[in-house]
């Protein structure tokens, strides 16, 4: 049985449970209990606060954890990054009140900065030779300048709307963050085998992201031209149609690339273009 520590609430929780569901791992959505076992896969989910996950994985309370890179770097626990998951993306940034002239990082010399990430901020300022007074607070960091608690803040930024509503502006991006799958460094052979199957399923889900299955009818004498404009198509499926002189071409492409080539496909005679979503891809 593999134990996975996940955030007990918030966007990272929702994205994590969505990934597990897409990977075919059924887990109760109830968070009334701290530990919930999957009904169809040898894993159990341990619900924790995000800042407790790195330590729980490092000391073996959990075998794996899904946590924001920001928390993993801040806690600096002895666990390994197994896979970047590509969701719950954000950044850790320095922000100051609007209307203040910002000449560069030197502005922060001798300034008081409120943050929940003192270790990351301290390393960053030390690397850049800036002396600051770091004021550690948890929650509602963005209100600190407005109530006179700090001159600036260092916090998570996603859309930036929270900064705007608190009359702040982002001036320095210190690091970018996304969800990570982290693991204990001393997993048993049995648990590694379960992890391999879990990673296989995750890869199948992630490989299908932003991919579309495209089918089109094309003149047979244009098949080679059609294939030439399909990005990344090593060997699309080509099948003859009942109507002589026509073939059906099937391939997988990135959704973002489709609109760039659609006009070329039509110019080459492609008709009846059908675009379908892909749930899983086994590479």
C-alpha cells in the first residue's frame, strides 16, 4: 500500500483529485477522515496542510506527496522530486504599493517585507546582496503594507487580482511554481512497483493533455501533401474510403497547432475534418 499526502483543500486539492480520477484511482471525496483508502488501487490518501506535506514525505509518514513547488523549496526537506505535474501553476513575487517609483532590487535595502516564505526570500536577497527586514506572517500577506506592517510583500501570485485589489504591483518574480509529485528516498521494492504503475497512469493522462484526435477525408493523390503539414505526425493512419479516389487520414496533434494548419488542410482538399478529445495516451 502506497500512502500519498495531498493538500486537504484549495485549488491544488481539486487538481490533485482530478488527476487521480483521470488515472482511474477511485478515492472518496469526503475529507472528514484524515486517511482514505482507494477502492480499486493500492494507495491511500493522507489529507494534510500543504506546508506539512514535504516533512511528512521526508520522514516516511507518507511515501509520496503532491505539493506546490513553492512549499517544497521553502521547507527544504530531504525528499526527492519524482515528477513535475504541470498544474496549479503560480509564481512567488515581490510586490510594492502602487505609485512608488521602483528603480530596481536595491529599493528593498533596509525595507520590511512581509511573507510566508522567509527561507526562499532570504536566499534570494542574500544572493543579490540586499539587506532586508523579513517579517513572517501567515495568511493575508497582501494587507501588510496597507496597515503599516511592512513596506512590501513576497507572496504567491496567480492572476494578480489580489495585488490589484490591495493597491499593490508586482515588481520582481523570484521563482515559478507548479505541483510536484515528491517521494521518500527509501521506498521498498513493493512500493516502488506500485509507484511505477501510478506513474504509468499519470503519464497516460498527461500525454493526452491538449491533444486532439483528428480525422479527415482527403483526395488520395493529396495524402502525402496532407501528411507533410501535420505537425509531429510520424505515421498517421491512412485508409481508403468507399468512394474511389478518396482516403481517410487519422492523426493526433496538439490542439494549439490545429488552427494554424486548418487552412492549409482545406487548401489541400481535406473535407469532413472531425476533431475529438483524447482522455488517455499510452506511448
